C-alpha cells in the first residue's frame, strides 16, 4: 500500500521560502513519476511540478518556473519542492502524488496519478 506524507507547509511572507517534503513508502518508486499539485479555495487542483524518479527529468508549470525546484532523494524515498520568492497567489493546499507507471503522457493532469498525500497548507501573506 502506497503512502505519501507531505510536510513543510506553513505561513510565510511574500518573497519568502518554504521547502515541502513528501515521504513515500509502500513500494519501489524507481520507475515512478512524482508530482506536486496545489488547490486554492474555490479552484480546481492544478499542476505545479513533476519529476521522473529514474532520470530526474523535471517539468514545471509556467507560473513557478525559476522560483520552485522539485528534487528527489533516492535513499530517503522523498521528493522535495523548494519554493522561493513566494507570492500570495501561491497560497493553496499542496499535494504530492505518484504515478506507478513511468509512462505519463499527460503529466499535468491529476487523473494521471494513482496515489495522493493528504496535503499541506501553504499560506503566503502580502
């Protein structure tokens, strides 16, 4: 049974930084794709970033390029999202997710991911 546990959220002022962690367990993730999504109140869940575990290839939504960095630690089975230069519009609940297949043709879509964490709140004050 796959378990994803996010941590690292909180309240930060605009321009500040946070690092989110997603600890994964329950299977081997070497052929997986790990993603970060976020959902603000009244809005749909949206793609933030993703990483192919085996190759380290990454992809970002345009609004976070140059500010956010996704990475993984193979030894700890953990994926990180380093968030710098945070803006009030980054406020949301952030979720990590995993696709059990490395073939994810539409990696920006939540439906492509099979398992989800419980989410962690990120609030950026102006």
